[in-house]
C-alpha cells in the first residue's frame, strides 16, 4: 500500500514538476541530453547484446563525489573476482564522465533509470545482477524493491547519514525501515553513521563500520607528474604563492575575494584559485570580482582554446573533474560548503597533497576527517572572512611550519586508508559465502 501511494505521488505530481523543470533545459541549453535516454530506461548501444557472464556486479554512484569513493572499491573487488562482469551506473553526466575516465576496471557504464517501474524493470530484467552496490545513501523504493524481487543481493557501501538528512528520515521512519529491510549489508563510514542507520530501521547484525573509502581514493593519484601538469596548465612556477578556495558556494565566493583583497597588502604576488562547487555560479563570481575592482580573472576553460594566464592573479576553475589535480599547486587551501550551511565538502583531497587546510564550522558531512585533521593541526576552523584572512596570512608567513603540518595531516590519512579493501572483501563474501565446516 505504501509503494502504491509512493508511485502515485511520483507519477501524478513528481513527473509533471520534473518535466516542467528539465524540458526547457534539455531543449534550450542542451543539458541532460546525454543522460536522458538512460534515465528513461534505455541501455547504451555499447551494452553487450548477449547474456552477461556471471557473477554480474552492478555498482551505483550518483555523482562525482560518490564516483571518487567508488573507484578504489571496484579496483579492489576486481582483484578478488577478476571473472565477474562489472557495471557502473551514475545519476549525473559529470559522474558518468568521471567514472569512465577513472574506473577502468568496469566492463560497462550506464545511467541509473529514474525510480519508476516502467523505466527500472526492463533494465534490471536485462542485467539480472547478482549483487547491487549502492554508494553512500541513495534510498530509492522502487529500485530496491525491483532488485530484491529479481533475487539480487544488495549492499550499501561507504554509508553515511548526514546530520541534515537524519531528522528527515526519522519523520518517515516506518517507511524507511521497510525499505532498509531489503538491503543485505550496510558498510558504514563511522560508528555515528552505524547508530543512525540502525535507528532508521536497519537490522543491526547487517551493519558494519569499515571506514571511508574516500581516504583510499584521495591517496591514489598523488604524483609529481600530476603536479607538473597542473602547473603547466595554469602557467605557474614553484615560486608562485597560491591560495586556493575549493568547492565554494554562493556566499563564500564573496568572502574568499574579500580575504584575497586583504592578503594582497602583504603578498602582492599572491595567486588566487577559485573552484566553485557548481560551475553555473561562475557568472556570479565574475560580478563579485568586478564589484571589488579586482583584475579580470583567467578562466581555466580558456586554456583549452590556447589562451595563457599571463599576469592575471585570479584563476577560476570553470571545468569539472579537475579539482583534485589543481589542489596540488596550492600552498594554502580553504574548502567551501562550510562557511555556509552545506555540511562541508571533501577535505581529504587537499589533505592528501599535504596542504595546510582551513574551513568553516559547517562540516557535518565530513566530521571524521575534520576531527582527524584538526587534531594534528593540519586544519584550522575559521568563522568569517576576517578570520580566514588571518589564518591564511599566518600560513603564508610561516610557510615551512604550514608545510610540516600539512604533511602531518597526510601521514594521518595514510594510517586510516584501507577501507576499500575491507569493503571489497565483504562484498565478495556476499556472493561467495564462506563454507561452514
């Protein structure tokens, strides 16, 4: 009965709203065109026409962040089960691009159909997965129902429940509990996440704490070649001092620019790199730069057309999938989504490069990483633009100390790596249960 009302809601109310929102963007801007057919339940032309070799393992990561966390899991799982057929699906086009370039161990890539039986059922019937692995927390009733009906084992990997979403789940706890009963294994990031998922209705004997696979992902691609490439793209030398603000949101762009303007009095040659969380906010950043009478910036995308940075001291990363690479050139990093109430963004990537970090108080989604890095002084919490200016200024003045603290943070990350291999072992045992003597 609950599923009936859920489907009535999404088809009678949700579908018209989604059409009204997405249709103009598809028609006039071209957004979502690549993923449209896949979301409606059509597999790509490159998908195998014959029966898939068993076991079939389907991994799903909704967007870029989840795809980053998934990469090391697939890599470790392949080592244990080289004969399996691996499918990776994503919910966004940026996630799909990231998956295709970074998860080379997959056999096929698809888009996840929308949570409607008419779109989901033909895909699940064609794939017939033995195991479905959901990254982090994407709980879709029709998807889980159809998978379980087909006899698929289901696992939630790198599971975390944010402080913002937990109260919402608890308001509909009876419904959420019924959905969670269909999941066979919960591999959670922390003890706090374990406690939340159990309160939401997961059976406690199915829940394990295995750590965060993003620790493994962040440490994977650290190399001098990546650093050299990033410097070449942005025309930077080792002598340049660089302050980078990554994954910033509206409300933070302006604070970062005010901070940069203050820093120029003490560091007139300082370079600022702003990497907005969403590139659609770039026009707002350009306006904020103009309002502050700062020089016009260099857009990363223009480099692909042959343009050079020249002497411009503000760089905007208006591309996707390159944030990790460009963290390598920074001396000090501010990570956004934290001075506005967004729960924070991934601080593990700059920490993996050994960078001195700072962020605002809203870091609920990365609490474990925040506590770890703050405890060894590799990261500092700031409260406003003035506080940010002070912390960055001190870090640049005593750069050798900042460098030591940054590398201390990196060493701590290394100690906590390894959850991807643990996750892969649990998933392997799900479809290959150990014999009981």
